[in-house]
């Protein structure tokens, strides 16, 4: 795809954003993960079990994710 071109799917309203604020997929994924983890932790007042359940992951996985993202309890 040439620079400046945008991808337009067949269905209206399903356009791919042209101006994404991340330089790669890893950065974008980490930003979304950080936002979701923080939101769950705030909603559940820091309760790891409830936050993990809301996120659909295990407690150990949430702890690993928090460590990876630099989120402290």
C-alpha cells in the first residue's frame, strides 16, 4: 500500500484508522493491556482475584502481566 492510502473495507463504518499513535504492534498491544489492567484494578479496588476474573485470565497471569507492564499493586 502506498503512503497516504487508506484501506476501506466493503462494510461502511469499518474503516481502518490511518493515524495510529504507535510505531508497532507490540506498543499498541501493551498500551491496550495496560489500560485494561488498570481499569480492572481500579474497578475492583486493587483486588487481584476479581480483576483477573474480569479480564478472563488467572491470578498468576495477571501478576506476570502487571510485572511486564510495570504496574505495581
